[in-house]
C-alpha cells in the first residue's frame, strides 16, 4: 500500500473517531481530539458533521427499514463518511466504498462491514442510474 493510501486511511480513521465522539457527546469536533488532527481528517469530519442530516436521509432511504438513527453510532458515522465521499466524488466510488468497509470491519464487525457495503453499493447504483 502506498504512503498516500496509508495516510488517507489513517486520516479517515481519525475523522471517524472525531465524528463518533461528536455524535455521542454533541461537543465541538476540535475539542474531541487529543493533539492536532491532520488537515484531511479535520476537514472530512467537519464537512460530514455539517451535512449529517442530509447524509442520514440518504442512508435511511437506502437502508430498507433501518433509519440512520437506529444504526449504531460507529456504523452511522462510517456510512456518513462513505456517502459524503460518494457524493463529493473526492475519490473513485470503489475507493469510497472499500475504505468505509475497511473501517466498519476493523472497528465494528463483519456484519457491519456487509451492511456498509450494501447500503453504499445501493446509493452508488442509484446515483449511476439517475
């Protein structure tokens, strides 16, 4: 894996941790990290937090009976990051989905990874069909 990939993966993990804490506590993102998060992680977390409501609507619409507020906090924030990256097209959609699945598998469970893959795949297919 290239250094850039490792750096971005680490930054996504940091963004996930920030969003997880933000979602649980409601505190400002900048106050939740011990140290200084890198620019990519902080920008990603801030952008996702700013659009959390709209991202949750997309997740709920694609998750068939599992509205975003019923998902676990970790899974919800992995999905928020994934949907954000799909919508913004900051990386190829395969990368956005894969990175979200890796986060879910590493920090939640294989079941969570399958859920994330299914929801993000559905959102991407709907976007391609539109």
